[in-house]
C-alpha cells in the first residue's frame, strides 16, 4: 500500500505528539515504589505491596498479621482484598490526618517485607491540552 504525499506528511507531523502521549512524564511516572506519595488529610485507604517471596505476599493471613503489627496505637488496620497487581488494599479504623498518614506509611517503609505503600485514591487522566484556538473576536 502506498501512502500519498499528504498522508505521509500528516503522519510525520503527528509522530512527535503521539510519542509524547505515550512517554511517561518524569522519572517516577510509572514506578509507585519511588513516586512521591503525599497523603491527604482524612486518608483512610492505603495500598501496600509486599516484596516477592515474603510471607505476607504469599499468604493473606500473614498480610493481616503484618497490618496488626504495624498499626499505630488507637488505630486498627482492616485488610480488604488482594488487588490484581498483587498489592493489598486496607482501611484504617478512622480517617488519619496528613501527619498520621505519613507516619503510618513510614512504619511500612521501614519494614523489609514492604516493597511500597501509597494512599489509595481516585485515579484519572487529565484532559489533553492542545494549542489555543483563536476566539474569532
């Protein structure tokens, strides 16, 4: 199949925009273990990924036991489910303020069985912005 000169030119002009959409923005775009995760005030849902070969990753009972051992005083951690990415979703017994949430996450980061922890939140895609169009004024 032969492309016309116009189709070839259009394809060449579109390539940079298409590759920019596919490329991750910044060094941490796709790696939750290195991404800066800042918990919001009122945080009560977290995702923790245990390291390959660790007991909590191999057995959900061990994961629940790990939650109980890491929970700060006055807060219970309730295991909910294992996600498709082999990470565990858990809830806190009450919403945590930003400092409490960060302290909890640090307790997990200090555990050698933990690969990463992050606040659970709504994920989305920002709208794609293009060049500003003239308003016709």
